């Protein structure tokens, strides 16, 4: 016993004096590695699927026992026959299918969300750039005079013609830009 105690103390001392960051310089951080997006999605699906297994199994046992027997049967109670082997296989199959459904649902939601974000970013990049000039910097002599007998569309068209603007009306660009930014 004395030899064991001396060996244990010496092992603890050796470990305590060993450098704590022995492999810190060579170890790569997980976030620094550029994994492809499909690998990240697959890993997230795997974590959600297997991580939810204990909780889903617990609630499957509660639901199955209430549905099948009308009472809660404790699967850990060894004094009684709580579930038959056939019941246990059904519970395992139901919980595994539910966990797989949870993982695939999360994967689907993430893929749809990412796709929508990418399409919105693509639309923002495709939009024509425009400049917003504060009213204080606009020279009122440069603007064409307003006419009371024309509609807003006619005034906008005349303004674009006189200012030699060939692009979309600024109101359309602004509204499309706000719509893309908000949603």
C-alpha cells in the first residue's frame, strides 16, 4: 500500500509540473479550419439527431405507456414487467424515427433560410447603385421648374429627360432597396 501511495504522489507531481500547453502551438482551432458548408450542415444534423435521442426516448416511453396501457410504466423498475421486448423495440423505433425527423427538419429549415439569404444578397448586388444627395447640397437652379398642370408621373419623366437620367426612377430603386434590406 505504501508503494502505491508513493507512486500515486510521484505521478501527480510529474503531471502537475508538465507544461500545460504542450500541444497548443500545433493544435488547430476548429473554427480556423474551412470545412465545406455541406459538412457543417451534416455535422449539425448529426448533433441534433443524436443529441435529442435521450429526451425523445423519455417522452416516447411516457406517450407509449399512456397510449398503450393507460398509465405510466417505469422502464427502470426491475420489480415488475413494465414493457415486453416487442414494446421496447417499438419504443426504440419510434424514438429513432422522431430524432431523425427532428434532424432532417432542422437541416431543411437551415437550407431554406440560407438559400433565401443568398438570393436576397444576390438581388442587392444586382441592383443599380444610386447616390442620395442631401437637400442642402442641391442647387435649386439646376432643378427644372415645377408645373402645376402636369401629374407626378409626367413631372418625373420630364425631370429625367431634362437631367438626362436613363435609369429607373429613384423612387423605384429606393423602394426595391428598402424592401430587400428589410426582408
